[in-house]
């Protein structure tokens, strides 16, 4: 494969802006032309006091789970602004990206699945198999899936949330992006969440047909299913992580 396998390809990155630059740099290194168009913005939680109260009582927990890189950076930021991390409080992440973010926060040992990055893979680890009687805090954004909490509670754990951010819909004009699409300047789209996917369709309006006819690359089968239900014809699952995203897009265009 060429050292610049994405040469000349216009690739839309829909991640929140604060998480988009590392992937954009990888696209550029591979010859691509990244187009940043965030379909989610990260904002403070509606009720920061609720998370602050949980953080004040961190000493009573045995395990802290972070569900995303944003949860890691925003959650640990709230903790470090208020107190020291409790000695002995174990840390877990849903995947490698979140584990890396926690490593950048200074954690040396992070429980994390090595393959598929999701709540199901994390819950299947031996470290989470015998949590009866333990108190577990989950750092996350407002809303989201309840599966992990219900699974841990079914195993006898007491689970609380520290909701340290919220996702909002950017009020961004899609006009310039659609004009580039009309000129044939968009070859691929990277979408990393079902919420970002839904927002993208709303932001594109009548231009949603451009998205339906463009190859879309996602990290998880659950997002792929949602994309296909919206009529997107070419959806490819790359797995989580920037390297897998770049490799998946490169492999696809090497075949076409």
C-alpha cells in the first residue's frame, strides 16, 4: 500500500472539535484532505453540582469507570480541581482511546478491554465479574446508554453517575460543506456515534442524500446499523481508534 494511501481524498471528520485534530493529522500524513465538521459540541453539564457532590465522596468507591476520552479529560479535570484522587480507587476505561486519555492524566494502571471497545467488552473482563457489594462510579456525559449500570447492579454493585459534560447540537451552517460535496470534493465521512450521525442528517437538511451516497466509516457495528437504517448505502466498520480508522479508509479506497 502507498505511503500516502489517502492521497487527494476529502474526508469529513464529524467528531467534537477538541477530539478531531489528532485524526486530522493522521489523514494529512496519509495524503488526505480532512474537513472538520463537528456534529457534536461538548459543553459543561446542566447541573455540575451533582457531579461535584459525587466527586467529593470518591473515597467510598472501589472502582471508577470512564466511558469515553471526553469523560476521562472532563471528569478527571473536575476531580483535580477539587481534590486528590483517592489512593486505591481503581480506574477502568471502555477502550484504548479512553485508556490513553487516562494515561495522559497520570494513571499508570487502567482496566480496559484489549479488543472491541464498548461497555459489553469492559463488563466481560474478569476484574468486573465479581463486583457484588462494591460501589462503582461511572464518569460520563448526560444521558446515554444504561446497559453498563444495569449489568453491574445485576451483579450486586452499587452504581452512581458523575455526569461531567453534555453533548449539544452545533448550530453550524452546512452550506460550505454541501457546496464542496456538489463539486465532488468529499470522498468519505468518519462518524463516531449514533448521536453525531443523527445530528449530521439534521444539519445537512435536504443535502442528506449526499451522505447516503458517500462511503461512511464507523467504529462500531451499532453505529453501522443506525447508518444503514437511514439509507446510507456504503457503511464500513473500522474498529475504534485513529489508526484503525485510517487503515480502514485506506483499505477501502485501495480496492475501488
